[in-house]
């Protein structure tokens, strides 16, 4: 060890230095306080022996300065003194001394003290190192969580969570609490929302959330149905999550065009569909959480509810009803129902629930581990207006091609070919920004071919709430009898000077129906208010396609869709836009 | 060892053992230091600076007990106490006593050193 000895008496210093050297330590000598402080800063000794009374700067002041220099390091400081007055010895310790050594020096006691302080010093160093390590590890962990959060955000992004008709409350690091909330626009219009709550917290929950985000956004973008997405999430989680870990979740699939909401709830608290007039329908958990059942036992069957603009849909994680007040009482699902019962006119369920939970918990920022999401049903036109996609840069890719894809037999019941067909079309550079229109074209043709062609379901049924349920029951039943049937898509794409032309031919094996009359009937169905379940699709097809031809008995439909790379919105010429932009620069 | 012991030969023998070749240097240093402190006692007494007198006596006391001159240490302590009390009336007598005891210690140390 390096030992600093500060002592003004030359003979005393000689003696003490000799003693300490004899014990095998390296000695540095100072003869007053100022020298001692300077030498301390210079050689950084492990232990200091300091005379209390010294000229220039006394031991007390030197002790204070040395302790300040040592900072967090423990440098034992032993006062040397011939003081016999107890209160003066106490003053030495108050000044920062750890002990004292009384003259005449005793070698045995000196050695024992140096050894004792060396043990203390070593222990302090070990503890400090461990504390620093813990601190560093904690800093690293927090830093890693932030990075992980950024990575997660890149995978999960916010989707369309910021849309005007979606309100949500989630903690910034909610993914580490096991909560996830995703929202995506369907290619054919409408909104898809998934709220999940993983069992467990921290890293395992966050890791489990990653593939769920990828599956959700990837499949939603490609036009897969909500049920398909749920099946895939369940399959994936079943594989990756350890036993005992799973994900409670709810899926909302809102189709503003059809005025239809499909819901699925597996393990989350009751969600609610709240009508504009206050009437409400429960969205109760009817399924086990995701990741529990093997794929063959998993049920993705969704509840279908007719909705109108102004309706509000609420889903939440169990952190919401489980929030407790200072007395330890939980808000409870009864609390949620009570808030919804007492909704004031003009008050949204989301704001009412958040206000009540803040008041109940007494925390203005609400709790960290609850997620609440509300979706407002809006008009299709309003949805389209807020959903203008930015144009993509021109890319190389397939522009001139033809393909035929035929779905047959039982596959008609088991498989939805729309994502695949949409995917093929989206390979055309520039066409992606028209994905909504292309999806609508394809899905209208496909649904007509399947429901009215192959399954022979009359669309009038869907015009009343009773018939609506009957329609879907019958659809399900008839899908078991698709033997001998097919639906065939022939797609062709060609480039044009300003964009491209997509030709779609859809044929089916059904008996066909009087298309012309069907159209007329649809046009006559001018329901003044309320949802219109059918007919809108064909009107839209006629509007979007340059050409719509129905051959034979109505089971052979051909349409031509022209699209342009530059958007010409509201009569504004493309060149005009360009000029404006340059002028602004 | 009584209060009147001039030299603690046992302590000195231990110092000699530890200091080895430096023992003579130690003795010379002690003697030189002590003369300085004795001068300082006289000067502060003349100046009637009780506080400085006490401090000089205190330092002198420390080196005396360390070197193994206990009686000289006792005398120094008495001087220190007078200084602290601020009453230097009895101090000249004590300083005289210190001076004569120091002469005694010096002589004995010379003998001790010579014997070694």
C-alpha cells in the first residue's frame, strides 16, 4: 500500500516512517497540511496518517480537503496525536478522520490498525465496483429498452392509430408491460384494430409482440381477412411462446362501406359497441387467448354487427378494470358499465372512461399498464378523405403480363384468393398506391362470383337486420356444398403512356343471374337512412372501371381498369402541381 | 519506570532495532528539534503568548514520548497545561526544569548512542 505520513515533528516522522516501511508499505512524507494535500493529489495514497497540529495548515483542515479530493473512494485517515483530551480527539473524527493513533507510537497497534483499515478499504472497493457494475447494467438495460422500443416501433409502427376516428391511451413503454395496440387500413377500405395483452412483462412480452406486429401489418396490408390474421397469430404464438405464456387479444374489423363490424375477443375484458343513442352491445370474450390452442382447435369465428357512422367501439386490457384506488379497491368491469350508463350527450365513451379512471386512481397520468382504444364508425367518404396515400417513386417491375388463377371444389370454402391476387397486382410499379381500388375491384368480383354465383345467395336478404343474420348462416351452410364449382380469374396488365391498364375477367360455375335486372334493382334500393348492406359494390365497380361487361348469364364479368401514375385530384392538372411546387421553392 | 524516568531504554532499544542505520540520524534529529522547541518555549514565554507556548510544549511533548524520554514528556505536558490555562506565572520554573531535564536526556542519549 501507499501510505502518506504528514507530521511536522521531524523525529516523530522518522520514527513513524520507519515503522510503516518495516510493515512493507511505501511511504510518502509531508511536514505540514498544505504539503500533505498536494502530495495526496499527486500520489493518491491508500491510507493517510495525519498529525492533528501542524503549521501552515492543521490536520483538521487537511483532512477535510483530502476527503473532498478522495470523493467516492474510501481513503482511511488516521490522526496522529499526543492529545489526551477526549473532546479534541472527537474533533479529529468529526473532521473526517476514521481513527487516531496516540503517541508514543506502538508498532503492534499501528500494524493492527493499518491492516483493519486495509480490509475496510478492500471491502469498500469491491462494493463500489459491484455498485458501479449494477448502475452500468441498469443504464445499459434502460438504453437497450429504448433501442428495443425504437426497433419495435419500426416493426409495429403506429399504423393508422393516429387517424381522427381512433382514440387510444397506452404507456410509451407499454410493450414492456405486455400490451400491444395495432391499427391498419384495409386495402379495400375500412379499419382493422388489434389489441393484445401478453401474460408476463418485460423482454419476453416484447419479443412475443414482434411477430404479432409483423403478422398483423403484413397480412392486413395484403388484404387477408381478420380471421386469417388471428389464425396466423395464434399459430405463431403457439410455437414461440413457452407453456403458460399467451396473449389475450381482441380484433376489430370495421368495414365503413358495408356498415359492418366484425369482432373477436379472446380473454380481454368486455369490449363495447356504443350506439349514438347510448344503446350498447357487449363484445365479450368468447375464445381462449392466442397461443393456447393448437391451430386445428383454434376458432377465429367472428361476431358480425351492423354499425352506422357515429357508433363507438371500445376495447381495453385488464389493466383498466384492475386499476385500484388508494383504498386498494378495483375499478372493475362494473365500473366500466357504470361510466357507459351515465354517458352525457356529446361525451365520447373514451374520454368518459379516461376521466373516470384518472379520478378513481387519483393519478392524473392514469396507470402505466392499461391500454384503452376507441374506434369511431365514420362515413366511407370521410374515411377516404383522411386516407390519401402518398405516391410512391417509380420502380422497375412487371408491367406487361397475363395470368389465370382458378379456385375449385372445397378450396372455395377454405381459401381466400384475394391476398394472392392483390399481391400479384401490387408487383406492378406504381400500382400499390391504388391498392384500395384494385382490392375493391377484385373483392367485389370475387364476392359476387362466390355469394351470388356459386352459392346463389340473394343479396336482398342483407337489406334487413334479420335477413342479415340469415344470409351469413346460409352462406356458411352452402359453403360446405361447393363440389363441382370453380371461380376463375384471368388478369392482364399492360403499360400505358400515363400508367397502366388492368383487365380482369372473372368467371364462375354458378347458374348465373340476370345481371341487368340486378343492377336496376340495386339502383332502386335507395334506402334513405341506415346501413345499406348490398349493391354499393357493383355501383362502385361501374364508377371505377373504364369498362364493365357482363357476358352470358351473369357468370362471366369482364372489366377494364385504367390507372395513372400521377394523381389528378379535383381537376388540378399534374403539370400545375409541379409548377406550384417549384414556385414555392 | 517511574514518572521520573529519564530514558525508556526498552523503547529506545526497539527504535534502534527498527531504525537500524538511521537510529543515529533519529537521535540527532530529535536533539536538534528539541533545541528549536526549547528556544520557542523561551521566546513565547517572553512574548507572554500563552497559546503559542502551549502549542510548542505540545509538539515537544509528542516527540519526547516517542523517543522514550517520559519525564521530559511529563514536564512538557505541565507546560502545555499552563499555556492552555493562560496562566504563565509558573511557566518560567517549568521551562527551567525542561531545560535541565533535556540536558540530562541529551547526556544519557549520548551514552546510549555510544554504547550501541
